[in-house]
C-alpha cells in the first residue's frame, strides 16, 4: 500500500541499482512496465530542462551520481555493489532534504483509498429478462389493492416495494440494451451503479444500503445468511423394489464471486460481481430438509460438491 523511495531512485534519479533492490516488489506487484515508462519520460528531458530552476538543478545534480557507464569509473572500489549503494544512499538523503525544503510546493502522492466506486460496469445483456422482472413487479403492485391486508400501512409498504423493484429492473433493462448495442453507459447509469450497495452495521447485523438493499422486502434480511432448499422429487424404492426413500433437494448457498472478461467499446475488460450458488443433494429414509436444517448443515460442514456440469467453472 506504500511506495518504495527506490522507485524515485530508479525512475527520477536514474539509478539502475535501485531496480535490482526492488526486484521482490516488482515481481509481486508487476509494475515493472510502469516504472520503466516513468524512467523513459524523465530520461527524455533535454539538458535545458535540468537548468530551468533551482529544484531541477538540484535533481539534475543528483542524477549525475547514478553509476555511469564510463569504464574508468567501473574499476576498483567504484565498481563494487557497496559503492553503488553508498551513492544511492547519498542521492536519497539529498532528495529527502529537497522534499523537506519544498514541502509546500510539491504535492504528495497518495495511495488510493478503499472505496466502493466503480469506474465501469457490466450488466448481463438480457433485456428480456429484466423486462420480465418489470412486468412481474408491475403486476404485483397492481394486485395489492385487491388483497385483504391487515392495514393500509402494509398495503402501501408492499406497493412501494414493487414500485422500487419495477424501477430498478427498468434501469437494468436499459443498461442491458446498451450492452447489446455496444453503447457506453451514461453518467446516470454509472451513478446508479455506484449507488448499488454499502453495508452499515446495526446491532452487530449488516444492513445493506443502496438499491440492492431495497430489493429485499425486509431490508434487515439483506445481510443475513439465508439459504433455501426444496425437495422436488421422491424415489420410494430402488429399481428392484427395495425401499430407499430417497429425496432429491435443490437449494442455494452463499453468493459467489464471479469474474467475467467481456468485450466493450473500450476493449476487453474484466468485471467482478456476485453470483448465486446452486446445489443438489439427496437424502434417505424420506428425510425432507427444512431451510433451517439446510442452513445449519452448510455452516457446519460447508457447501456440498458442485453439480457435475458446473465443476469446471468453479474455483474453490
């Protein structure tokens, strides 16, 4: 999260030995090309650039201490690694003094903060699906008035929920249409994406804010681990007529991190999001799992194996 002043030594002061000392970080963070480009930009400055002001003259003088390629200065002690590090020490010590004396004039670099802001987004290009959700929500909002509900407040709450769901699906449908045509998202689309979700902790329970949280009928459930399971088929006996009582269940588990590389109007990009998880399990003796039993089993023993046709796509 913090840069190494050796970056400055290599890129700005022209000290090649600094690159060797940075090898571990260069391998880990893979920024060698970026550092090399910065070195080229600095090296391309003409001689008159280094004489424009006192700051440049100071920096230019320090650059003259970088181990030269002159063979006459590569023999004896001058060619040793220890001597090179001694010069590197001198350069960085003087650079530290220069930065101290110009602290009010030279802007500090800053590490990017950990914030939930998305410069780009991807929406699955299936506008008909989101249109279906719109229709579902509109119909749900329409029939609320025909229900005999305990209170008017509850009716208004349900109607407001379906209205929010309809509006959200409409925006996602429009973005899906943009994906199909290759048209860039508008500023309003990106503002929508950046309002997707933040979590606030209330009484040790995470509560989703943003429009993702509004997709839950009860926002308080938005941060709760709440997998579901349903028994969908019963096999009373095996092929020989022996009782087995096998019950096929289908269910969900924790959300999964999905990485998608897609072609965009700006070229190929990788997008990361959350996808649902799907599982199948079979019980014996006519055992039918409840949501509570399924949830407890997942928390205690972990998720069951993935279905065969999904194994190649899932990394665990």
